[in-house]
């Protein structure tokens, strides 16, 4: 397909119209002369053969002018056609650029709308974050005293509880108190550590354990201790001759060798040397609240 037939829509039609008008204006002059001059007037009269040695007859000036005019018209038509083809090429190029720019503009518009939506979402997120930060400051002021009360309660609980693993538990509480004064530890980490200590203390009430430690209470003897949850704490000397238990009412140790066999069975269960079984152990009687 030629370039002149590739025009699109009204633009292509305009190009073809201008080309047709240019060709009409550049039509050969002989067609007009055929209308103005009678038939046969342009025909060259028969020229008699020149006599031998005679000069050649002069050309018909009318024909010479017509031929020159025709040549000029043909040259103009070629120039016009060349210009039309050039304009046609430039038009198609501009049309292609227009379509490309239009497509890019639509893409930029869609991208701009998407960015506007994201910016709005980010602005809302910033507003929510600022509101949460303000709430965090208020929560921090309320949580810190609460955590301090939790820590004080835990320390008091360890002090009044059955004295098993007393050094370990007291050290844990002391570490938490020191942590509460540190500015490089976040509030969330402080809270996590305190709750973790509560969980450890809670687990003591659901387990049985046998270990060696000093008897305490002014008695520095190293004995074997048996803790049955939090309900009972028994001891036995390393030679097995003395057995006793902690009396919560008296806040002291009571010697009672009747629990010697029960103590040994409990140690076997705690160390997983024997199957779990019912154990005989001293248990403080419940008291009514006053």
C-alpha cells in the first residue's frame, strides 16, 4: 500500500484532497489549448522538403512555446507531488507521536491517581500512629506503677512462701528490681520479664523436685530437700538418719522421722527413678479467713 493511501480519518482525506487540487492545477496546458484552439490549428503544416543546399526552415514559435510550457507544468507537478509526499510522511510521523504521547499521558494519569491514593493512605496511617503514640505515653504512666506493684507483690510472696530454692528465687526478684531502674530497657521488656517470673513461680506449684541445698534458718547443714508442689517441703540429712518438714505455722523446720520412707519414695519419683505414686507428706490444714 502506498503512503498516500495510509492516511487515517479526516486527516488522510484532507491530504488526498489537497493532492487532487494540486494535480488539477498542474494539468498539462495542451488540454486547455485543445479547448481554445480550433482542431488542427496545432497540427504542424506539411513542410516541404527543403531544396538541396537551402537552409532549414525556422521552427514554429507557437509549438516551441507550447512545449516549453508543458515542460514547466510537468516540473511543477513533480515538485508539488514531492512536497505532498513529504507532508504526508511528516503527518504520519506527527500522528504516531501524538498517539504515543496520548498513551503515555493516560499512563501517567493512572499512576498519579494511584500515588494520590497511597499518599492518602500513608497520611491516615501517620495520623493513627501519632494517636497511638499519645496513648502509649498515657499507658506507660499507668503501666509502670502497676508493674512496680506486681514486683513488690512477688517479692513479698517469695518471702512468705515455703523456703525452697530461696537463693535462686530471691536473686530473680533482686534482678527484676534492678531492671526497673534502668532506662535502656523498654517498658514492654520489663513487663515481659515480670510476667515470666510469675509463670516460673506458678510452675513450682505443679511440679515435684528433689535437690541438695543448705537447710537454712541458722542451720548450715547440707541436706537433701524434697518439694511437692507448694504444699509440702521435706528434708533429710545426707546420712539418712534425720528427716523433717517445714511447718508454715511455726515458720521453722520440724524433725519427724515418720516421713523417712515417704521421703525416699518421693525422691525416686522426682528423679524419675520410679513411677508416680501416692506419697505420704505433711500438709498444713486449711484455715478459715478471719
